[in-house]
């Protein structure tokens, strides 16, 4: 059997609100409760399991590979909600997207300060 990522855990100050934020912006199915988690299922049999944590959280990075149409939809939802987005992971180029590797990408923050990213081409794929 080859190795595949199955799930990762995202700590949150508000588990339910964070799962709803991800589901809403990414256009995913509602996140069911499983034990202490809200399970945000992605299209490739991987999930982000959102867990309630304290106020002090590490800043984590989550990158989502999406198609061109999904990119436009997610970017549209980000703009509709008035969220700041950046072309780079250091948040130096606000209100811009990147065209790295011949695709498009952008970064934004979730309510916990996690650095989220959407890209249309994997790194090195251009």
C-alpha cells in the first residue's frame, strides 16, 4: 500500500465556527461531528478535523489544490465577505493573487490566524 494523507487536525478557538468558515468558503459539504472534532471532508478522501483548543494557537498552513472554476468561486466568496487576501505567504502583497508555476494562487487567514492557500497548479507544475 502506498502512503496517503488521511487527515490532519486543525486547532481552533471555536471549533464549530471554524469548520463552518472552511465549509462555506471552500464550497464543501457540512462538517459532521465525530468525537471532539468537526470533520471537514475534502475531495480527495482527506479531511481536516477541527478541534476545540485554547486561546493560544500555533499558526498553521493549509494549502488546497483547486480547479480554475473552484478558484474563481472561492476567490469570489473571499471578496464578498471582505476578507483580506494576499499573493504571498508572508502577506506582503494584499489584494493580489499570484501566477506561480503557470497557475493562480492566493492566501488568506482563517479566524484563528491559520494561513490558508488555494492554488490551481501544484508547486513545480508549471
